[in-house]
């Protein structure tokens, strides 16, 4: 298949609009984590404070995920995204104002991130259902790969810009840029035309039960979700919380921005790989890709130098996109479209539910046994959990749908 055929899905206007909106939103979102973490470190030089603010976002996000899935299956998904992006843009603007004026406190940043977490609970399930609503199943792998490519390009740009902004002007400007990109994304998403899905009137509890039935009936879905409950705990603790703290003590904040950009570059390569290869077994390929997470934890433990971290983050990005595109394709092809957002919300709930545990405890654990030990134990457990998931036949054998 030629590149022209691979990109043919862009003939759909709504695909182009969605990809553009995703690019601009993720561009800002790639800046936000770097800016937020260092804003917290400026207020309180503590890994525990970083974990507290991140958990303040994660916990409400988890609590509202199931409701987000129900709403996204009931209402036009693009309008759900418009509302959520608008709220996120306004709250990030408030956070930027507090940081720039020097009035930010940990509790204020935590409260703002809690609101953002609620908004994100509606974004993620709705986002999962957009592409399957506007392209047919055969085109879904290409559409997911192109959307992933746009996300990856945004991660590179956002990571590079984050390093410059946070290193030269401070984290407040980074938060302000993120707020603006959310609002632009909302404007673009408002232009989507999503086909209406006819469904019988039902209660929220009925919708939740139907979503659970679809989720629980597919072994490959819940096995991967159980695995990611632990994998996300490890990754959140070792990379998202301890990573910036170790960087701040070694190769610097601007260096962490470079690492984020290299992660984005890896995402682009992963997207190209998935666009060209379109693996026959998307979940098998994706879980093997997740093993590429391990080098970055080993570098944080044993070689926290910029050049090594840049290479490891690049490899990490490849693995993340290989899994992400494979997972989105499998869900979009094997789950009914009218129940997809609810299944996605159960997926996200299970996958993220243990993350706050890592965010809240890793700072204390690192003090007790050292950050190096946390990274090494985390890497070993990551490999073990991934391999256990891979030996489940329904995970190993799930095939791509070609027609």
C-alpha cells in the first residue's frame, strides 16, 4: 500500500477537523505537565507536593469517568468535547494568572487541577468514539495512525516549547499557553458534524450496566485494563512524579523539556510504524511495544544524563504510540459504536484507578528506600506484568478487522 492510500482517509472533512483540533489541544497539553510540575516545585521543593497536585487531578478524573462515558454515548460527542475543552482552557488560565502573579499555593493548584480532572473525565470517553463515528472500520487503523501522528507532532512541539518557556520565562507562561490551546481546540471541535446515533431512552444505571456487560464480555479488554492498573501506577510514580524531580537535581528543567520533545519524536516514529505495518495482531504488538518503557526507568536510576534520557524517552514514545494506536483500533473495530464510550470509560477507570496511589506515595517511598531503588523495582515489575498479560490467549490472538 502506498503513502497516498495510507493518507486517503484525510479526504473526509471531519477527519481533518478532528486531527487539527487534537493537534492544537495536545500541543498545549504537552507543555502543561512540565509547567505544572515546576510551578509546584517553585512553591514547595517536594516530590510529595508534586504527587499531591497530580493526584488532585487524577482522583476526580477517575470518579467521573463512568458518568463521562454515559454522557458521551448519550449526547453528540463533539459537543461534549467542546464544553470540556472550554472549562479546561478557563481553569488553566486561572492557574497561569496565580503563578505569574506569585500568589499560587499548593491547595489552589490542586483545586484547579481537580476541576481539570473532572473535565478530562468527559474528554477521554468522547474522544474514543469520534473516529469510529466518521470513518468505516476498514479505514479506522489509518485514521487512528494519522491522529496519533498529529498527537506525536504536537508532543514534540510542546515538549520543545515547554523546555524553552519553563527554562527561560517560568512555568506560568506555559500554563497560559495551554489554556489558549484548549480554547482553540474547542472552537475547531465545534465544527465537526457527527452522525446521530439512535438509541432507546434509558436510565443512567441501565446505561452503566450495558457498558459493563460489553466490557466484561471481552476477556482481552479486561485483562489489558487490569494490567494497566498496575503499569500506570508504576509509570506515573517513576516517570511523571520522580522523573522531573530527578531532572531538577541533575540535568535541569530545560533538559526535561528536551526529554519531553524526544518522547514526542518517538510517538511520531511509532505512528509511522503503525501506519505502514498495520499489524495483524494489534494488542499483541502494542503490549510488546510497552516493554520499551523500561529503558527510561533504568536511565533515571542509573544514568540520569540528558543524552541517555533523550534516547530512552524517544524509545518510550515509540512504544506508547504502538500500544495506543493498536488499542484504539481494537476497541473501535470490536466494540459496538453506540456503547464504545461507556466501554472506554470502564477501560480508563480500571487503567487509571491505581495511579493516584503512586502519585501520593512515591515521594515518601523514595525517601525511605531511595529514588534509584524505586526506579529499578518499577522497571522489573513493569516487565513482569506485561509478560503475564501477553500469555493470555485472547490478548495474544486478537486480530485486526479488514472489512
